[in-house]
C-alpha cells in the first residue's frame, strides 16, 4: 500500500494534504519520494527556521538521544536550565523565566491559566481573526468562529473579542475584570495582517493602567522571523507574558511560556505542568537552534532580506495582487482570485508556498534563505501572474 492509500485508510481525515510526500531535506530544500527537489518557503509552517538537517542541530539531537532523551520534571534537568538561560539572553528586559510545554496551543493555555491566577480576574480579551491554537482555552482565544464551531461546550465563557488594529475597539471592551489580553504581533494564520506601532503601544499602556496582563503570542513570529528576535520588539513594546513554540525546537515539539520572575510566581509546585515539558531531547535541540540563529546572524538576514523581498514583490505589476504586507521573513501576498493557482504553479516548478486565510499567499521560509532563492519565487510569481493582466 502506498502512503496515499494508507493515509486515507488509517489516519483521521482532518487535514487537507497536497499530493506529495517528502523523504528528506537539506538547508532550504526538501526532496520527495521521486528525488524531486523543492525550495521550501513554508518551513513546516514557520518551524524549520534553521533549515533541514543542520549539522549542529543533528549533532545536538543525536548526541542527546544517545545519552538520555527523557527525564521527569521530578528531577533537575540540565538542558532545560541551559535553554531557559539562553532564552533569557535574547528576551526583552525582565522576561527571564521560562516554563516548557509541547506546542503553541499548550503555551497559550499555560499563559492564560497563569494570567487568571496572577490577577485573580475572570475575563480574557482577544482579537477577531486571531489564531492561538486548538486546545480548549486557546481555541476560545482564537477569534474565528470557523475553528470554534461545534466545540463551544468545551470553551469557557470568559472570552470576548475586539478588532485587531483598532485601539478604540479594545478600549471599549476592557473592564476591571479583564485578566489578560492575548494578541499576535502579526495575525499570521489570519492572512499575515499587520497593525501599527501606535495600536500596540496603546494596548500596552491601557493594560498597565488597568492591571491587565498583556500576553503576546510569538508562536509564529518569534525566534527571529520578523527581523527582531520577537515580533513585539518591532514596536518597542514589552509584554507581560510571551508564548513561543514552532521555530524554538527546529523541528522537535516544544513550546514555552516566558515571563517575569514576579508573574511566574503565581505558579507554585503542582499548579501546572506536563510530562514531556522541557525534556532533555527537545531542550538540547532548542539550545542548538538559538546558537545557530546567533552564530549565523539569521535575525539580521530576516530583516534585510525580508525588506528587499517585500519591496521586489510590491513592484510586480498584477491586477490580481491587492496587497503585499509583513515584517522580515513573514510576508503575505493578498490576491483577488489566484492565490491557490499560485501555490499550485509554484509546486509544479519546485517551490513550496502556502495559502492562508483563503486568498493570501504566505511566505515563511527558513531564515537561512538567500537573495537568489527569494528572487526565484518573485520571478515565478511575476511570470505566472502576467497571464492574467
Ligand atoms: C500564532 C499562533 N499561535 C498558536 C498556534 C498553535 O500552535 P500549535 O499548532 O503548535 O499548537 C499557531 C499555529 O499555527 C500560531 O500560528
């Protein structure tokens, strides 16, 4: 039985999959079963920021697996402590405490529990069109009914929503009972939607005045993707709690809740935890990721290449493109009609891109890509769209 038949017979049918199966990757390229090579501008949805099979990462993971992969949090774990120290070396001032979990949704779940416990308040604000994950509380925070439909019984009634980018809408919703606001620096799954510096600064200031915690979901924007270590640094805003996952592990499942010493103290032994959270294997992988991002200056590459790429994409003359937006190496090209066709044409030409939110072609490549690789897609897109002018 081939992979397609096995998938349809034995797996849940909860994903819409492209008809290709990758066997391995190297750098910014992936290879399928037939040996075809693809330039990857998806990076496993913003996970594979250091590319595939980076020798330092492979060495860290194999060496760790050969010694010890899992230790319970009943004991001290050196790799976990090392990782927390490394994260503290790149986070905004004061954000020195980490709690490790296994995914982005779980990180948000932990952040929300922490905020409710710390503030002793009962309500949470989030934005319409956001995405924070699929577990119960993170699904509640996800301000899109399409993800919540039929799961309402599992979602608490603590959530309310305001318009992303609209500070007045936020001010009209916040009350003395608002424990936290949770927000993405860029609404990534929501179509790479950006908002102004003033908007984020207002959220920060109003939260401070109101005693509400600002949780920033950096699951997709963190670890250098936007041209800063964390997306919120583009706006000079320091949140109270930050959540990480995706690129943190370079391909192994890890998430983190990062906050100040003071806020972290709301969790005491037994208040929160998870069996696999921060085990030696995933922490050794994440330590290697941070070292590689630093050594290879990938944050800077995201900034300079992202800027140039976005400017080139904006120069494409097409009636179908309505907007090009983003920050660093998260770029959305909103199209009137042909987003899916662009994805299919790119695939045919050995380039992987992905459409999010119906009509936005999203570029979230490994942060190691170079100008020639970015140009390759720009030229492909330009040639494809010229048919429709
Ligand atoms: C901003 C954001 N938050 C949370 C999540 C959920 O992360 P995970 O799929 O690891 O649970 C995602 C996933 O796409 C995301 O983009």
